C-alpha cells in the first residue's frame, strides 16, 4: 500500500509533460485494491461519534499536519479533475 501511495505522490508532483515513460502509474486496479484494504481495516473500528482531536505527543501533531496536507491535496486534485484541467492521460484519474 505504501509503495502505491508513493507512486501516486510521484504522479501528483510531476507535470504531465515531464512524466517519464517508465514512471510508475496507478491504475484502477490499484485504486480498487486500496479501497478494499481501507474498508477491511475500517470494519473492525467502531463508528466515530465525534472528531478525534490530535494531541498528546509530537508524533500525533505531525500525523495531524500530514493528514490535513493530504486532504488539501485531495481536494485540489478533485477540483482539477472537475474543471477538466487535470491530465486525462494519467492513469491516476
């Protein structure tokens, strides 16, 4: 899973015209597998009844910052896709 997420990060960080022919791509198969794994991990968790606030340790604060950055990137990708300015040739969409 981590390998696929790094590949995705590489694609998001590379302009379409700079993609190397041998650069790893993310296909629908990998996206579907990741979604299945997330669903399987969530099955054992009880439903959240409120937001989980970060705190306690430095690592918790760093993980919270990383999560918010990832969410911001996700919203940007979806905005690009919706506006059709995203590269349609990339397998990540």
